[in-house]
């Protein structure tokens, strides 16, 4: 079932932004040799991972379109851990797993580990986790130094967050736990589809 045109335009703009970001991250990864530990899902197990509603709208529409909206809303309602409900743990290795909706993942899931954030002095610093810092210690050190002296640029978290916000300021402003953002997005998609 097609989504209303004005909502589809927003979803298309988010997806275009994410494709642009993915391309930029691939270039950054090539220049730095940084990479997540294969199979690591520790960030997905963090209940403090947040997103805005607008950035999960493409995911919500995909869920709704496949007829899985109620199933995921129920998973969110009964969730006790606060982990992303799309994270599938590896039963054999604690801390390992995978994203079951990887192409539809939100902004933070794309940026984390491969983006920079400016500090109060305007200096860009890599935003990553201790696992990546330890696993890729030489690459991390070199990347940090190159960012500091300006010989390397990275996707900037603030810039991408602002671009998401500009697509829909009412749904792109408030950061909230990822599962909460997904639940609201699914409910909004459901409302949009019933308007049609």
C-alpha cells in the first residue's frame, strides 16, 4: 500500500541522506582502516542508544508494509532490557550479534565509530567505543592525530543530525531511546496509512 506522497518524500529524503552518509563512511573507513570487531554487538546492547522518530520512519514504513507492525510494537511493550529490539544476539558468544534491519538502521547506528564530533574548542574528535579503540589501536591513534591536525575529515555527527532535523523538525528534534522512537514511528505510519 502506498504511503501519502508528502510522507513518502520525507522517507525518500532520509534514505538519500543515509546513502550519502554510507558512501562518506566507506571513504573514511578506506582512509583509516578502522572497523568494528567482526560480530560485535555491544553498542546494540546499550539501552542508552537514542534516535529521533524521523530517522526511523523508513524502518517503520518497511515494518508496516510487511505486516509486522503489531509484532514489533508488542516486542517493544514487553521488552525488559532496553536493548534495540532489532538486535539478534549470538547464542554462542556473549556481546556478539547482528542487526536484523541493517539497511534501515538509524543515524547513530551508521555514524558511531566512523564520525567525529566537535568539542567546545571546535576541535574534531572521533566518536567511537573502547572496543574499537582497543581492537584498532594504531589506526585509532593515527586517525585521531590526522583529525586533530586537519589532514583528515570525517562525517560530522552534528551536521548529519541537523540534516535529519531539517527533513522534519517536529519529528527530528527529540532524541529518545531507539525502541521508543520506533514505536512512535510505527504508530505514525499506521496513522498516515489510514488517512489515505
